[in-house]
C-alpha cells in the first residue's frame, strides 16, 4: 500500500489502531461504529498530508444514517466518549507473569523488590500474593518463579496479550511449508481465504490441522478469523448525538408512565437501573440505550435525589457483583485470579467518575403523566 500508486485496502476494525499512509483518498465505512472514538480512528486513516478527509458511509436503514450523522456531530463538537480507566489485577497478573518468566529463562533471580524496579511501577504486591496463594507463582527463597503450567504457556508465546477470546488455529500453506494465517476460525472450513493475490480454500485435516487447498473463485464465501470481543456498547456521547438529530435536548430527562428517557447510553443506564433497584428493591427496572423501562408511577425522582443515591452507593460499594461484572473489560487472565481479587476488579470497573459528571450536566426531569380517564 505504501509502494503502489493505486490500491484498495479492505479491512476489519483492526485499522483503528492506526496505519499511517499519508495520501489515502477516501475512507469507506461499510457499517457505522458504535462509539465516537472508533469513528474518529477509522476516518482518521484518511489523507493526513492534506488535512482533508473524505469519507463514504453506507447505510442500510434510516437508523444507520442517523447514527452516522450523530457521530459526525459529536466529532465536530469534540464530544468524545466517557473514558474511564481503572486498576485491573488481571492485567497486573500478565505483567508479573511475563517478567518472572523472562527472568527465569535468563537464569536471573527476581524478587518482589526487583520486579517492582524492573516494571517501573509498584502496587503489584496483592497480585503477587494472590498468585503465590493459588499456585501461579512459587517463591523459592524470595525468588519468584512461575508454575510449570504457566512456564509452558509462556514458552509457547501465549501469555503476551491480555485480550480475551479463544485463539484460532494456525493454517499451513502447503506450497511454502509456512503458516499463512494465525487465527482462522475452523468452523468456516471449506470457505475461501485470500492469500498473496489468490483465494484459496480453507481445509481441515483428519488430525485437526488446517491448511490451504486449491484456488477457488473470488466470489466464494470467505472464512472468518477468530473474534476477541462482543463489541462496544453505545455510549452516552453517541446517544446525545442521536437525541440532537431527533430534535431533543439530551440534558433534559423525560419521565412518563412508560419509563424514564435519560439519553444516557447503555453503560450509564445500566448503573442508573442498579441504583433505582437498590433504592426500591421490590420494583424492577430495565436499562436500554436511551433510558430505563419500569414502573415509575409511585417513584419520586429528581436529579439531586439520583446524585445522592449515586454518592451513597459509591461510598458503600455494595452494588451486586453480577451488576459490577457487566462493566468489567474482558481479560484473558481474569479467571486466574482468586474470587476475592476478581470481585475487587469488578467493583473497580464501575464507572462512577464519568457517571457523576454526566449527572452534573443533566438540567432536570420533565414529567409527562397521562391523566386518568373519568
């Protein structure tokens, strides 16, 4: 793509990570992304040299078009997604394991203090203690050594990412004797794989190995690569953009017998529904990306009351774990933690700071209740 004057690159969302080719003429979006950051990353691949980015966005419905216009509106306003980072013991687990494995293979003695110095950060002690307790690490006269199982995982190169998701199988190209693809989805065996300018058939041997067969027509169905996540949920910023497209003020909530429209996005409405359930456990509330469904006829709501409920719940840190886990980012090593440390990571993941900032921007609740028939 750098060397040729003309070319078309068809890609998954992988290109969001950034490939800097300065003279791309246009970006084509087959589907609208669900976050502002993903939208800006994708269109940001376009023509960095001129400062003009041409984007062609396809739509399958009116909803798609509204979504695209909402993303453009948010980008122009500089209204980004509500980012929230939190301490992840499961990520610390991977970092500790990597350093201990490397030191062991180099026949170096790595202590807790030495690990902190090598990592350049501290705060790993609870994770190290947890790893020793569950057998992931051994402390031999103060030297940290991974378990045999994890040493084997590391030797196979399977510990150097925290991305969750089962890895696909490597596909061998019999013409070259080398692996052509690392993450093929073998459930799509028989489909085509585009390699080195030709579409080859993905084949599965009787021993479970995968290889590339003869060429097939380019219109043949294509094989898939392994997915690693279920996708991002629609955020508050995008929903605000959608509200403006529909002529609504997203800083004003609307309460009716049908429910509460908050324009909060899925994560914030999930947390709001949990707060309402905590306050009224006999009632049931169901979050959507635009609001909360449920019976609000006997609930006395105000923005200040919701702010108070949030402050109380954050201080008590008592939301159910099944709620907290819905905010936790997937991590390959989360299952390696003890129940206590995994629960701590889940509770850390609740986005209290951006949730509070959102509530501060809400100006009030408009109540539209139907009059009872005489």
